[in-house]
C-alpha cells in the first residue's frame, strides 16, 4: 500500500515537471526576440496573424496593441473611479444634468445627451488623427508619441530600464484589455464583482 501511494505521488509530481518543448524553425522565429515575448507563453500568436509577416506588419500590430492597451488602461481606471463614486463636478449640459447623475458602464451611453456623444466622438477622432501619432518622425520605437515635446525623464534612463518600462506598459495594457473585457461581460451578466461592487 505504501509503495502504491509513493508511486502515485511520484507520478503526480511528474505531471507538474517542466517538459522540453521541441524547437521548430519557421518565419515566426524572427519575432521571438521582440519585446513582449516572455514566459510562460513565449511567442504567442494563436491566430497566425504573423504567418509570413515582415517587420512592417509586426510593427503595425504592435502599434495597435499598445494603443488598445493604453485605451483599456484608461477605460478600466474610469470604471473603477466612477463606480467608487468620484465624478466630475458640475453639469454635463446646460439643462442641468449633473455628472453624478450619469450611471456607470454601458448605461452611461444612453444617459449622455446626443450632442455630448458627438463631442466625444469628435474629440477622440481629433486625438487619433492629429495627436496620438509620431508627427515629427523622431520616435525611438513603435508607440512613441513624444514628438520631441514630452519627455518626463525618458532620455535619462539607460537602455535596459527603457526596455523594462516598455515591457511593463505592454503587460499592463494586455492585463487592462482583459480586465475591461471582464468588467463589460460581468456588467451584462449582472451581479457583483469584488472591489468594483454591484454591476
């Protein structure tokens, strides 16, 4: 009996031991050393978006990933802040609709006056077309929108610190994309989420 228990324990422990992954040679190996390729997944492209892709295609997809990550970070923070009860002071329109009277989440879309939604769309379009891009051509990397004006001490960092900070931003953006997606799904399902509260 003891021998059977010992064999069972040894067998179950072997299930959690790391196994050697076969190395394959493909065009994807060209991107396996890029920023964001890290354990435990390594290079992760389940949809094959980079099959037979060149560096320009990879840079475009990385730009979109960074942009959506930044938007998702703002969206997630906006959800947390407004659900905590922090709203802008004053009214959203001249008829006296207060910012605190606007509900949270998807319900806010139908509560905001149509002229306000139009202003939001125009403002986001302005940012997309005129501000949030490399206007001057001085970008050090994909997603660098400093345009020679904003620095915040970036030029004082060494290359290792810059790579680390870019990786942190990429990972935080990936987490925020999953986080805001989870909040939106839970809002549609109803119920309560820890920290966020009632959805």
